[in-house]
C-alpha cells in the first residue's frame, strides 16, 4: 500500500472520524485501525492539535545524555536533508530534536514536534512516537494514517529504546514530509535506537559501578545505616538491615529518589523510633545516576519531643528480629501508616511529658489536628488555647498568656509560628520561659523549616524538641482511611463511600495541599453527587485528570473547569450544559472523554 497516494485511505479516515467504523479494512493496516480506535476513545480532537507542554521534563537525564553522542553524529550526516530525528521519554514527551534543514524545522515547530511537548497517542492521536509507545513496537505512520489533520503532511517512524534492564526508556522517531516517506526511515529509526541502547548499556554499568564505589566508601566511613539508590537497584549495608525495618528503609529510599538530581542535600525525617538526618550524596558527582544516603541520629537542637526513647536521643535498636510494637494512631484521627503512628506516639509522649514541641510539616498535613488530638487524649482536663501566628493580634495574645493562664494546666498551640514578628517571637519566648509546669506549648511550622537568623528561629531552638509530619504523598496508605473519616465528617448520616475507581484516583494523586486538599476535593464531590456513592467522574478535575495521566495546557485547564462548572450547574444534564456553553453535544462528549470526566454532576 502506498499511504501517500491511496484515496481509499483518505475515505476510510473520513468515514472513521464520522461514525467510528472502518469498512475498508484492506486499505487500512490493522495496527493503524487499532490506534485510531484508541485515539478516538481518548477523545483526541482530529481537527485541532493542542499538546500539553512541560518545561520541567528530564532534559538532563541519562537517556538524553546517552543519546546525545549518537544524535550529534547523526545530525552531521543529515545536514541539509529534510529529515528530523526526535527522542521522547517513555511517556511520549519530546526530550530532544535534531532537524537537517530549516524549512522542515519551521513546519515541525508549527505542529509542536519540539522538546517539552507530549506526542503521546492520547493527545496527538496516531503518530510515530505515541503509536510506537502504545504497542511497545516499531511504528510507521504515513500521511492520512495520522489521526489528526495537522499531522497528515508528515511521515514518521518510531522505534522503542530499551534500558539494559529491559524497561522502556523512550522512543526514537524519524520524521519527514509524507511525500518523501521511504523504508529507509524505518531502518534509520531502528539503527539509531540500537546505537542509543548500546551507550545506555556502557554508561549504565559505569554509572552503577560508580554508585557502588561511592556506597562502599560511605560504608567504611559511616558507623550507621547507609543505602544507595541507582536507576534499577537499591542496596543497604548491614547496619541498615539491622536497625531499620523494611518500612523505614522504604521511606529513606523514597526520600532518596527526590535527591537523585542536584547537589548533596540533607533532610530530617522521623523513623519508627526517632528522628534522623538523611545525608544525600548524588553519585557520580558530575552526572549522577544514583544517590548514596547516610542515616544519622538527629543531633539538632530541635530534638524529638517525647518519643519512645526520651527527648533528643534515638535509642540503640536491636536487630530487626525484635521490632518495637507498632504505636497506636491518635484517637479520633485517621491514618494507619508507620509514619503516622510514630508521629502519634511522639506527640502523645510530648503531651504527657509537657515537653514544649515544634511540629513541622507542609500545609494541611494535619499539624493542628494532631496536636489537638494529643491534647484531648492525654490532657483532656487542661485548657486549650490556639493562637494564629498570622493574626495581627498574635503578639498581644501571647504576651497576655502567662498572666491569663496562671498555674492552670493548659495546652498552647501556636499555628503558623513562622509568621510571628520580632514582638511575637519575644512574647513566645516569654511563654516558654515563664510557663507553669503544666503548660504544654506546641509551635506549628507550616513548611520544612524556619529561616535562620530570625528571632523566631532562635526561640524555637529553646523548645524541648521537634517532629515532622510526613506529607500525604509519602504515606499513601493513609489516603483510604482519611477519605472514609472525612466523608463521615462532611456528610454525617449519609453513609457515603467512594467507588473503587474513585478510590484509585484519590490514592494515586500527589496532594500538594495534603489532608486539607483531600477534604476540599471530597466536599466538592459531595456537591456533584448529592446522593449515593461517589464515582470517579464526581471528583473534581484536579484529581480525575490526574488519573488519565493528562497534563493540561493552561487553555485546556480553563476549558475543563468551565465544562465541570456547567455540568454541575445543569445537575449532570449534558444537553443543558452544552447549550449553556454554546457547544455541540458531540463536542461536549468528546471533551469529557478527553478529560476523563465521564459522570460529572450526575
Ligand atoms: N489524620 C487526620 N484525620 C482526620 N482529619 C485530619 C487528619 N489530618 C488532618 N485532618 C483534617 O485536615 C484539615 C487540615 O488539617 P490541619 O488544619 O490540622 O493542617 P495543618 O497542617 O495545621 O495546616 P496549616 O499548616 O496549613 O495550618 C483539618 O480539617 C483537619 O481536621
């Protein structure tokens, strides 16, 4: 078949875009029909090309690094020819592009076949990159075989690039104008993909060797646990195996994954039996393919409050064969993860010991809720006073506290303590210094730390100890119990639950706003679904869209929100929503499918 000239193919494509059927099976290759069907299901718009753009892709990663010498060489050979070579990651995002000649470069820019844009099939429809990805196989797409109109002028051949361990690294695609398509493209794509795989193999083993060497050096120097994380392995020394259990090692590895790029770094985290500092050293230093982590007992002046071993000291742990019994979560709050139970135990102990405590954590993670729960559980008879560091009256409220409280037992919670000015910090210092023996002071810091050099930082250094509450994305097992508890609180008496599909979306979201964001999302879902269980389509687009792996353009985000708003307004009636939006019903259906919103407002 010559896809450049076959009018039957054009007709088949038109018919398919019209009614979704293909009668001319002999004219259209089966793999292309399958790809058209996938594109249609994903809601790709055949008339427009609107591709997500992400400026923060891994342009510095090992794939680009290893492909560079191969692509440099090819670029020289292709100079002056109307041929382009495109490298994408395993999700179809373009990472690198080399074009032999200026006119083709201009035309490729016009269809956004350029670094940062996604050519995944779900956005661009049938094409050399996305279709090769879907089938994990070579894909040649010529002219009218493309799903979207704008790509019909082109021909592309995509070939998968695999890492040494067998996982897919990305797609190498060769593109030219459809009128110039030839079989050599397919050959060129395959050969180039193979050449990149070869470099990945060579450099991968060199990188792994470098990580191993750095790991061994760290083990000789360090007394405690050391772990190393590379592209496809995690290793740990004997001390890590003996003193950290599997969940703690997993937690350390998850933190390490965030430190694979950039320079050396440090983080403080709370493990099962106390706070530790994690020192991260990317390896090799000039082009990291892994990271070595040393786990050190925390010696900061901001020590752990309470905890199983007393303030500031991580007790020596026996072999993992005698693990500490799991701590109970705080009464009245949801969460079952190891990290949440450790936080619960530490806060409970701090409240019982009346040890002044700094509680750190991202916004909405549950700092105030946790301190309140510890107060209710351990010191129910004491008075509870909450001061908001952001309030203009904060300094004044704190200044009057010592007199106001007298010798009564009390718990003083200062939210957003980092916002206190000089005066507020001085008043807080006075509360700490003069507080009666029965006053438990908890200062909550929204964020990871308080900038050094500020008065409030010095005051916090005088507290008995500190602890951090892990962001929700690092304890995903807490999402389900939180959803259940929050639904019960938001819709008392309704006994509403989430479908398993909705739960899967909630469990997979990143939750930058933590528990407060989960609460907000559920509140909106309850409006979308006034009775009955919550389905995936009832979830606001920020969660639903996450589930479709979509990254939206700003325009799409605005469009999606308009559509969701109109549907909620129309109580799920699509005809009404479409007319309110001034769009055809078919278009509305297509956009809903594209956004993964199948049931909004119903
Ligand atoms: N474990 C939990 N179980 C049930 N509800 C929780 C839990 N954690 C947090 N919440 C709820 O989530 C919301 C946000 O929690 P909270 O206000 O304590 O967060 P925060 O960390 O103090 O926030 P910020 O730093 O932004 O002030 C509250 O409604 C709280 O009741």
